[in-house]
C-alpha cells in the first residue's frame, strides 16, 4: 500500500480508522449526487473499507482517503482501480471531495498524485476516468490532468463521459494543475 503526498494533501489507503471521516464524506447527498445518486450508510462505508483493504493486497491499488495537511481532516477520497471494478480492465482514476473543498484545486492536486502512482509505480500504459454527464467539475479536472474526451460510454449502470490518457500524454501534461 502506498502513502502519497502532495503540496496540501496526504493520501492514505483506506483503513478502519478512516471510517468516521469517510462516513461524513459519503453521507453528503451533494457529494454523492453524481456517483451513486444517494448518500451511503455507515455500514456501506464500513464494507467498502473492507473491500478496499483486500483490493490493495491483491491489486496494489485501490482507494485513498485525502487528508488536508493543515487540519488533518479527511476532505475527500480517490482511486486507482480496474475500470468498472473488473480485474483485467484498464485502470480508472476517480475522486470525490467534501463540499467545503470544491473549486480550490484539491481534486486536481490529488488526481495528479494518483496518476503519478499509476504510471510510475504500477507502470500502467494508460488511465481512464468516467463521470456523470452533468458533472462538469469532474470533467474539468480530467481535462486539467491532460485527459482526452473519448465519448459517451456505459459504466456503473449509467451513461458516462469517458476520458483517456496514455503514460506518454501524462508525461507531457502540465506539472502544476
């Protein structure tokens, strides 16, 4: 499992100690609006943490909790995982942030750190990201990361905007987002 650091964030692979912070994040209907369409209950978050701990062991990737360096509070979560959660699929990058941290560059900062991990540690040849068609903020982060719009695709039982980036494209993307 890999701990990542950015200028303002510490990304820690999910652990049981993150339950309360992740439960707060995932219980916000606005945070979850484009992801599941509804908040997650505490037990769902607990189960997800358990699955992700196993995911890290088996695949060397999974979900991180984003800790704000200043407050040491969980302000988001993000992943590198097989697209659609299907082993063997290309790797997907994704994120979510607490509402009070939107539009401050945290998602771009975390995405850059996770992409770096995918390309340099996991040696992934490419990354895919998907978002709900109405999630303009997430699509903007994908574009800032250097990803290219691939089209509309069905993932997670819904139509999504799909973005794509190769390792070569990443190495030529801006270093500061």
